[in-house]
C-alpha cells in the first residue's frame, strides 16, 4: 500500500492487518496477473525489437518463458541468457506498450521492411514435413488436430481419399489455419526449373487461405520478404498473423508429436560406396598436392603474375584441397535423401547447411589462420611431430577425417588453431 503522504507499507511485514484502514487517496498495488502487458528486453538492445511488449502469463518457478518465434529479434536462446522484464504502471505507459510495442505489431521491421520473426526450429521442420505430398492423416488424428484449431467453425473438411479408409492430407490441415491470403512462392527442395504441379512439389500456391500446392519451408514461412508472415501481416493485420503463428506452433506440433522425429548416429553415416568415393577424392587431392610439391622443388611451377613461387604454390594447394572438400561434400550430400534427419532439417531450413553435412560425413577440410594454411610455429615445421620443411597437406592443417570418423591429435590441434582465430 502507498499512503497519500508517499509512505510505502509492505503487507508482508504488517503484523495486524486490521490496523490498516484504507483512506481516500491511498494506492493499493496488486500482483502481476495473466493478460497484463509487460515490456521484455534482452541486452544488448541493438534495434527497437530488442524491447517488445508481451501479454504476461503467470507460471510456476522463477524463469522467464517466451514464444519461440520471439527469440530471433532478441537474439535469445535458452542456454542461460538473462533478460529484463518491466511492468508499466501508468495508463499512458501501458497504452504505448500495447499499441506500439506489442510483439505482433513489430513483426515487420521498419528498418528493412521485412519480418523479424518467423516460424523456427521444430515447428518449421514439422510444417515442412506435414505439407509434403505423401502425408496422409487418419481420422482419429484428424479429429484431435481439429480440436487444436482456435476458431474452428465445427465443419470437418471432406477427406481427400474416401476408400478403403478416409484420409486427409497435411495440406488440408495447413489450410485450416492459414489466414485468407494469396501467395505464390518457391520451396527449397527443388529441381531445375519451377513448374506448376511438378514432381518436386516446390511451387507454393496459396489461394484465399487454401494451400493448393507446394511444401512450406523456411522460404515461405521464415522471416524472409514476401513470405506467408509478411503477406499476412500486410493483408489481414497483426492480430490474425499472431493467431496464425501461434496456431502453426500448436496444431502442427501436435501432428509432429503423432508423427515423431529424431536424429541419431545412423543419420551421420553414408553408404559404403559413397565412403569409398570420398576416400578416393581425398587421396587424389593429396597426390595432386605431392605433384605440386615436386614441381615447386624442381622449379617447374608456373608462378602467377605478382606472386612469388611460394605464394603461387600455396594458392594452388589451397585450391586443390578446397575443391576436394567440396567434391567429397557433394558425394555425401547426394547419397542422403529426405528420410535422413540431417538432410530433412537442412531442406526445411530449421538447422544445418551443406558444409555441416560434408564436414560430419566426408571431411572437415583445410584449416586456415589469417587466410593461409597453418603457419610454422616451430623451426621450419608446424609441430614437432612432422619432418622439417614438410609442405604436404597433413602437416599444414588439412583435416582429412570427418567429425564422424574422428580427428587425429594433430588435426584436432590445427582445428583448434583455426577455431581460435575468431575469438
């Protein structure tokens, strides 16, 4: 309680509550409750979306929790980040928080005129997996999914397949929660040229809130320009966009729960033929480097204009080794399909990239310090484990092992050297 003379009385320490007869002009403070508008901030506050307004939901325990889609503008993750919460007191402050800083209102940033939030992580992966052409949903799961749809009108959409049993598609579930917008886009899992109703199903078409064709991935539902979220925000407003983003996370995660997804060591292993191909690629590269060393020692190496013999040699070697890594990576990549969990995440855009796949399966590649191969740290050699004046790939930081096969102590040390450079 705050008395009219400004004295604050903490009710936790008042012995006899009956002494406190409220007088005119006193202010009684209350606890935070569901639906209060609060300001949430993560430092460093680099843009205006680093402080946003949220509707509070009071939960047990002493941690802040927030919607996954709101983590990107804060640049927040759940590995121990600390954040600040402010509770605006006056009416004008609360109005500003609600009408100018509320997270749905700042989905599209004024700085670059594109969304700063999208669907991320498990919901992004699930939405890509669910909107594939061959995904069918049985009646029991469909009924349960409909119960999660927020403003469901009670009408069950007709199944795509009636006999021998009723089946709905994942696209139909997506259409239940899409805002009434029109959109044409393209998905990642593409072949050569996008053509409507093609075999890859990578041409995305939304008509009047109905997903007609295409798989929905990061390109369509991420924080890019002209995607679903950007279009919805502009065409149907921030409230419906917020509803859509919430619904994707609720409905589609429920589907993912029934469908399941996991990752294990088996996803990091390529088939035998691919492994042999990768090994031969790396061996070829090592032989090429040995040829270059011989040419350099004999003075037969063509020096590039404006470069010394050593500089030209280093550049040739780098080129050979990087090409080898990329070739090995391509072999690894092409041996995997959508049933591989790493590839599934890369295709959906939820995590991982081409280079991650090639380093896990094929080879980690050349380690560089300041743009050159690992320099000599001892007299005329990188480590005491090598001969002096060894110009070969191994002694100068080429890691031919993959993360799966494991690095040798020398490779590990060079990798640590390369990794330290950014710090």
